[in-house]
C-alpha cells in the first residue's frame, strides 16, 4: 500500500498521550505471558530502513499484500512518525506502528499482518486477544469489521487471502472512526488446540464490509486504513478450566459461527451452580430471536443452553451483531443481569 500516499500532507496538532491505566494493563498482559513476539513491532528491523516502506525484511511479522511500517527514524515523511503521508499519529508505545488497508470504494486486495506465536494454543483453554487501532487522518471511510484469526497453519505469503470467520471480532455496530486516539479491539475464545499463527485484518466479504462503511471526511482517499499497535494474546481465566465445578460462575461467549462446519456452531451460555437462568437474544431492531428460561428451585445446578442461529420458527438469522440479556439467580437468592453484544458470523 506504500504507493498510495505521495500526494498532499495535512498537519494535525496531535500530542502523545500518557495513560497510567494503560501501563497497568501492559504489566498485567506481560504477567499473563504474551504469546505474540515483537508485539509492538519495535524489533521489525535491525536498523532504521530506507526502503522499502512495507513490512518486508521483518522480524517475526509477515505481510500479506503490502502493509506499511511507520517509524521515528524514517528519512521519508511518507512513513514518518508522528507525521506521515496519510496522517499524524504517535505510537501507543515505543517507536513503531504498522498500517493496513482494509476496505476501499472499489475491489482490491486487502492487507493483513500475520505472526507465528511463541506457543501453540491448548485445547479447550480460553485465550484473550487484543490490539489497538487508529484510523488514518486522510481516510474517507471507516469500518467495524476488524478481527483476529488463529490457525494451525501459516498464511504468510498468501495472495487474495479469504477467511470466512475470525475467532475474535470487533462488534459490527462499533464503526471505528477515531483518528485522534488508539482504540482497543479485544475478545476471547476457546482454542481447538494447536493454533500457533495469528492474522489481523478484515475477514468480512466486500458486500458485508460495505454495509458498515461510512464517510468520515472530504478526503480524496476513498479507503479505510488503520494504524495498528500493541498486539497481545494470552491465556485468560476460563471457567472451562480455571473454575472448580462447585463454584458459581457464568460464562457468555461473544462470537459464534453457525455454518455447520463442526466448529463453534453454537452460542452456548455456561452457568454453574445457579438456581435459575433466563437468556434472551435480540436483533438490532429489537426483535427477539432466541429465548430460554431454566430453573431449579431445589438446589443450585448447572445450565448450558445453546442457540443455533435460528429463530423459534426455524428461520436462519443473518450474519451480524445481536444484543443479549442474561439473568441468573445465585444460591443466596441474589439476581444478577448481564447485558452485551455478540457477533454471528456465517
């Protein structure tokens, strides 16, 4: 994508942000053993490069198409920090970030970045993943469909990469238009086991992505292009593994793909040692597409209701974001309510 950005440069008076809370987050992630090598891209090069400006000759990270690298020591303003050809942004940490084109007004090859993690993921273990993005100043489009895909085999060097789902996906209603700050995309999933390669990008088809694109400026660049920094994958506290069976807990997934491929086909709520569980799912127009109401007044028990992506009348619901309300009763009679969004990917 490096050949896009040699036209006009607009200066924005942004300043680097110092966020104490984020430093605490990084400490916690490191304590959890981040499985992403070179997670801030700051060891991409042995020395400051002149050319090319794309993510080649890299350490650890591999480009798909031509993602760009931005760095303080650049001899060209095209890939400089904080000023570059497409905007003005400081790194979230250290001295480098990368950028990928994820959607344009016409059909072109998208850009991705991929890396081999330091360990293979363990079967039935829950992992947390996150990365930070910021929309370029010169971009005239923004999207929501950014995510993290985990695979057992490498996709490095792939052309026209096509993946029909990602395990961690940004909320499709959360169109990321922020050009000033870094926005976190995060989620969790249960590994099948053996996944060792992480890929970041837009995995939605062009038609679906276009539905979630908006004009955000009068720029001549008809593109959605995001800076990326600080990528993390680490084992998180999974009730499937970390919680003893006599402990009360409720686990609610945030993504599933009911495409009948035998993987993640059900959205299943796990409620352990509760006396009642009520689950409702609504589409964006407020229509209820799933409901279950379970109770055991004699003693606390375990409930594992699952939604298969169909309405009560047997109709397939479309791909997109849905809203859930999960209400449950603790053994002491206290009623808890959890609300949030889940993403359905076909």
